[in-house]
C-alpha cells in the first residue's frame, strides 16, 4: 500500500497526517500484544471479592 492509498482510505489531508496515524495505530497494536501476553500469567486469589472494593462506606 502506498502513502497515497492510505491517505485516500483514511481521508487524511496530508502525508504527515497519514504517517502520524499509522504510527499511533502501530503503537496501540504493539501495546495490546504486550497485554495479551499477560493473560493466564497473573494469578488471582480464588476467594478475592472484587465487588467488596466497590462498596461505599
């Protein structure tokens, strides 16, 4: 895909805007992948009551 195609697809006015948006999406995707790697690696206490923390005293 060319910058021009990305510009038309994303309806961006400038090439800089296209590159900026592409980099932001790239960073978000990488961060999501890092978070996904944590699934099933964090152990929680089975008797922990997360709703108890929400109660107003």
